[in-house]
C-alpha cells in the first residue's frame, strides 16, 4: 500500500530456514500500525516466522494517517497522530519544525521552553487564540512564508489555500 522497506523481506521460506522477523515498512505521512495476516488476530508490529515453520503465510502492512511530522531538532521524519504528541516530543530549546500533514482540530499549549515552527504544508489552517490564551508570554506570529511560532490555542483546517491563514 505504498510503503517501502529498508532491506528486503523474504518472499518464501522452507522448513530449513532460520527464524525470520519481518522488517517494518515506512510510508510518507503515515504511521505503521502493524502487520495483519496469517495467525494474527490484530495488527502486530513485530512478526517472526519461527525456524522449522511450514505452510503458506501472507502479511499485509496497515497504516494510520499522520497529523503532524517533526522535521528538524533531533526527531527528523517522526510522524505523529496528533499535534499535541508532536509538540510534547519536540526537544526544549531547540528550533523544531512541525509539518501539519492533514486537517485537524486540536486544543494545545506550547510552553516557553519549546521553540516550535509550524509548517502548514498543503493545508490551510485557522488559528483561534481568543479563548485559550492564559500566559501573557505566549504570542502568535504568522509570517509571510506561512509558518506559525509560539502558539497557544486551537488549530483548525479551513479548506482554503495557505495564503488565507487567519489569526483571531
């Protein structure tokens, strides 16, 4: 389903094969949710075919679409299912870019130890800070290049191109 594997997973095995652990794939803007297939009741991130196994087996990668991806800082390429998780994972006092991968609405606060820049990517976002600003040191800045720094509030997809970003 569009994923790639660093290295290769075998396409066959015999009773004489050593144990095989599948290499997990990656996919742009997605989080690997696990393998489904032979002998698995739910998506599983570690699949090992034991030595001396027999019989046909088939495994399919499953994915969760990411909301945010950290690029920069110490977490290049990490994809998260929420903006809040990406903010929490960003290191303190290191400029970190978070690319928003899909439309979402989440309430969040960024503390003053974080130095986060949001990149709206292909999505336009509406930023509403009226109701949740509590820290007088927290500010909203929207730059000409479509990034947002040091924000507290709600971030929401508005369905338009990124030149129409609005801050209330």
